[in-house]
C-alpha cells in the first residue's frame, strides 16, 4: 500500500511528524529508511502512518452514500504528497489531491446514479 514516497510525504508535514514520533515507538530513522526495513517493520510503519493519517490528516473528506443504510461511498484523507481514498472494498493511494478527489467523485457519481436508477433516492 504505502511506499517510501508516501512515508516521506507524511514526514514532511510537521504536525503529523510530531504526532507520529510522540505516539509510536519506532524511531525516525526507521521511517526514513523504510525500504531497508524487514517486512514486519514495514508493516508496523505502514500501520502507524495510516493510523496517524486517518486520525489527524489535514485534508479529510467523506462522500455519503445515497442510501442511509449503506456505508459511505468514499473517504479521502491525506496531506500534501499522499492522499488515501478508501471505499467499502479497498484503499487507493494518490500523490495529488486533485486525482484523489476526481477518483472519489467518480465512485460517488456511479453510486448515486445506481440509486436513482433503482428508485432508492428522490434526487
């Protein structure tokens, strides 16, 4: 999921970096040397990065489902250089906010069109 370019984007955000270093037991050097870490350490780094982003990312946006009983269509969270678009089925990473928003807009557009076609919404 995350690559070193995404990790570095989080490390460039001063607030996220401070939170990450205060909340995690992993030293900064391991984040910086992400590619050189063993798979278990990489998984732990990814888990920490994703947790901090989900909770504190400066950019967050939700796309509500047209049907109240269904989960949201998409959720975007991230910071400059790394944006995550999560749906019910998967998460996709982007380096540019405009690409992430465009992707989430398309997912939501399809969801709303299906709901209209099925008569599940009046909009």
